[in-house]
C-alpha cells in the first residue's frame, strides 16, 4: 500500500500514467494511491482512503482472497479528475453524511473497462437495472444519498462544482442517477477528450489543462442535456427554461402546505402536458415534490435536533405522522425519529468532511 510513491502495486501503464512520477506544471496537484494483496488489509486501507466522501463496504458476494484498487488524481483549483481501478465493493453516501457535510459537487463516472457500477439509489437493493458493458457515464449529486455497487473495472471520475454544472444544466440535482451510453458522437468525443487529457496533462500548462477540464464539463452537460430533451433546438431551450422555472418554484415553496402539482401549474401558468415529460425521470411532478419535501425533512431532522419530529414534518406538508414515517423509511431506509436521535452524533462525525482530494 502506498500513496504518492514511485511504485504502485498495479502497473501505472494500466492506468494510462507515465512510468515515473510525472512532473506537472505549477498549480496542478497529483497523487497516486494503490492497494493490493490480503483482502482484509487492502480493503481496510481502501476504506480509509475513500472515507472523505464514501463509506466503503464489502460487496455481498465478495469472496476473493485478495483485493486490489488504485487511483491517480489530478486537481486544478476545484476540479478533480481521477483514474480508478476498482475491485468489488459498495460505496455508500448515507442520509446522515449528506445532511451534515459540505460536499455538494456533481460527479461524472466514465466507465471504460469491465462491468459498469450499478446505481442502487439511496439504499442497497436487489433490483438494480442491468447496464450493458459499453462505455457509459453515470452522474451523481454528492448532496443526495446513494449506494454504488462496483465490480472489477476501470473508470475516469470527474468532480465538478455544482455551480459550474448549473451554468449549462438547469438543475444539477436532477442529474442524480442518470446514465448516458457512449453511443452518440458527443459522448464518444467526450470520452476521447477525457482519455487524452489524462494522457497529456503532464505536458500541459495549468491554463491549458484547466481549459481542457472546462471543455469536458461542457461536453458532459451537453450529453446529459440532450438525453433529458433539454437541448437541440428552440423548443428544447423553452423546455429547459420551464424545467428550471418549475424546480425553482417548488424549492422556494416546500414549506407551503398548499404546494401541489396543480398549484405549481396555476401559479406559473403552465399546462400539464408541457410539464409532464420534464419530470418523467422523477416519477412525475407530484413524486418530485414529495421527494424534495422528504429530503428537506431529512436535512431539518439533522440540523434541528431540538425540534419535534412532527413539527418538522407538518411544516413540510406531512400532517399524518404515520404516513410521513412510512414515506420517509421507504425513501431512506431509516425512521425519521431514528435519524433525529442520531443528529448530534452525525454532526460531530461529518461536519468537518472536505471535498474528496
């Protein structure tokens, strides 16, 4: 096991890295980390390295005697590109983590080799959709709970500040759990661009490397905007504007007991048909409103440990305690009262977590 050394357990050539520690332009930060060998010791070291952002757990079917994983990181200011080799594991961002820490980046995982990871939503489950073994891109909002099941493979991972993503995509939160397959010219250009950036960053100035990062972000936003039907022509621009308008309105009125899909449509003078497709990924506008209220409730249960659970629930339109508890448990696999009781411990544990570096 090592960090920032000249020798790693997995050959750096397999990671598209130079055979020796690279000499980079000032302002570009680089590090390596790798583990290989005894499954228990290697896995514990990997857990510790990943702990700033994910709680790493063994995969349910993990029965191998050895565990190997590695990362190579390049960071410029607030943008980071990682080249990962992964072994089987579960990476978990719990509700407690996202409700207490300050990591709000959007991550984009570009799966290049092996079986792509499976996005299991906010908690582990057995019915995750099968993702074909072709280059694929998964977007995740670090401000939302998730569980990711990884297999043997290789991926490039880009961490991007939320504000930078939202320059091109109306609401970064809606990217959470979205997949794009590398079957279009834009996505193929994007993957070629990221692989080239990884290969060539040693010879780039900070200015050129930073611009290459920004180009990758623009290509990612274009790919996901196209998939969501928010780009491509004048009508798509209108849809994108409506999409942002509705989400901003919902967010500003989560504590309004009269907030419903009908009230949103009436207040914004929109037709039901014009809004339906925009929120299809979320299960519809009603499901989106309910999801955002539950997420806000989770934040407030952690932030305000001295408030009564039912006061928080009713303030977000949940007037029936049992219905709120059932909906909350279905969404987050924990009862609201349990999360509320854990709040002081969660705040002490995660309040000092930083961005993943």
